[in-house]
């Protein structure tokens, strides 16, 4: 059984510890429903994290424990990669720990500026909201500034995803962060797409 219906999760590293300290301070100030908070860092950075951020501000997790919760991941897969790629490994894999049915995946440099509640992320039945749009602001700006490749690349990426899921219709963007993610959705994707031999071109499975 999952421990929480909703949680806040942030994967960070040593260069962002002061930023995540500010984030946690804003959460402490505005988190009206006491939504649990999890922070992950490389195992080797735990001591520095506690020195900079302070104990008890969030539940600390090791990046390695999250990455290797996936039984298909070979040992050492995270070694020698950039922080950006490690983040891409860790963030969507948080669900495997069974800590939350849904979670807000947030960046270290974010902060809350007013009171927030569970109802800002979940409907009355506990279903997470999905934030999506057609990226009209970006596409309009690109057109006005004579950047056709920005428009072409956006639609090309959307087309790839739509082909995978056999979906027609408008091109949607889910950016920028933070993201509201469902562990059930990640589990379904893992079982039906990421682990399927014919879906190796997804580039998401290990």
C-alpha cells in the first residue's frame, strides 16, 4: 500500500543545495495541508546536504536507491553521466519506492509564494490534475522573431510521441515544471511501453 496519496519530490545536487534550502523554507511557510516532502541527492552528498539544508526539513533519499529500484537497471548505470541525465533517470523513477500515489516533481530553484493545499493538485476524488497547453506563447514568439526551427522542432517532437501512443489531434506541451505525476501512470507506461521490446525507440527504458 502506498504511504501517501500525494507528496512533493525534488531531485537535487550539491550546486543547488542553497536553492533547495530556499524551496524548503517556502514549503514550510505555505504548506497548509502538510504535504510530505522528499528530497534526493547522490549518496555521497548526504552529509553536505544535511550541513547546508539542516536535518528534518524533508525526508532524504539517495538517488542510487531510486535508480536501482528498477530491477532492469544494471549496476553502475548512473556513473559518469551528467547531472542533467541523472536527473532524468531519477525523477520519473521515484514512484517505484511506493511512497506516494501521486507526486509533484519540482525543481530546486522553485519556491512557493502563497498558501497551497492538496486541492491545488488533486480533484475531490483524489485524481491528479493534468497541466497541458498548446505552447502558443512559445510558438508565437518564435514566429515573431523569425525562429522557424523552434516551431518545427516542437511539432516534430510531438509527432514522435503521438505515433508511439497512436494519437491524433493537437500538439500539446506539459512544460514548464513543476509536474503533477501519477505513480499509476508511470507504472502502466513501464509495463506496457518501456519494458516492451517493440518500444525500445522510446529512449526511456534502461
